């Protein structure tokens, strides 16, 4: 990997007033929320914690809202920063977004990653059962509304999924690649071929998107922590 564009370790962050944790699913983001929420009063900053869609009621039909959209989020950030002109940190499931092309200040990006295998395992069971006893009521112990599996799929363990070469395990969403690649069309990795769980991956597109993701990680992120090593990430 070419690291020639990597900024020096003592380089200043992109912004001293706007930080964006575009949090990855099942990678400790709930823990990050509680840590940052605890720190905000003592450190005099405003935390804005958002769901994947800014406007939940219209998300299903609004192409400008959601984790891969731009306009609704940028409008929201502009409005919130006007109301909170000081230090501002945003937490949201969101693909990397180039705010400068929208005429806005680029935030200091941070994130937390998790071993891909354990992250997939966590998501695999979360799709089936949600949170066991935490989170909002509609997420506790219930199947996720976005998941397309059958009752037979629900009963299948992750080991069985791999052993049976089930499509859920052979055509996984390329979550890490997409979140670090961003909202650009070059980051779209699905093929027109439909499978049981939606469009299958176009692995050539996945490879190209991974190159963009690596470039963004090097050039656009101030810090990326490892789940389970929060003390080193923060201090």
C-alpha cells in the first residue's frame, strides 16, 4: 500500500470544532455513544446522536436520507451547528461523506473498527434477535425488519451457515469497505443479479471500492480505534 500521502502523526486534525464518528454497525458504537455522552459536559462540546435516517417517518421513500445519502444530513448538520456554534461531535451510521463538495467544512473523521469475523458474527445474530435486553423496545429480542431470512434461516447457527454455504454467509454486505469508501457511485458494489438476501456482490466493484476506502482511511481519518481497546483510542 502506498503510504506516501499519509499525514505526519503530529498533524493537526481537519477541524478543531467538528468531529464526525460515522460509526460502523456492530463495532462498539453504543459504547462510544455512552462514553462521548459522559464526556460532553466536562469537555464543553455538543453531541448530536442520530439514527441512520434523520427523518424516520419518510426514510423509506426519501432517497436524500439514510446512510448513503447526502442532502438531508448536510442540511441537518448546518442547522444544528448554527444552533450549537461551539465544539460539535456527530455520531451516525453513515458512509464517508465529502462535506466540502457541499460547500461545508470537512469534519475531523474518527471511527472504531472490529475484527471482521467477530463483527459479522455479531451482526448475524443481531439480525435474528436484536439486543437481548438493551436498546429501544423495538430492538430487544426481535428479528430486524431489514432482514429477509426465513424461520429456517433463523434457527441456523453461524457455523451451520458456513458449512451449508448459505448465501447469507457467501454474499455478505461489504460493510467496512462501503463505510470507508463513501457515498460516491464508485462505492456501489452490488450486481444486478438478485439472490435470496438481495443483490449479490460484484466482486470487481468490491475490489475497486476497497482501493478508495484504503485511500480515505489514509488521507481522511484522524483516528481509527480498535473495539476493545478504548483506553488506547482515547488516551
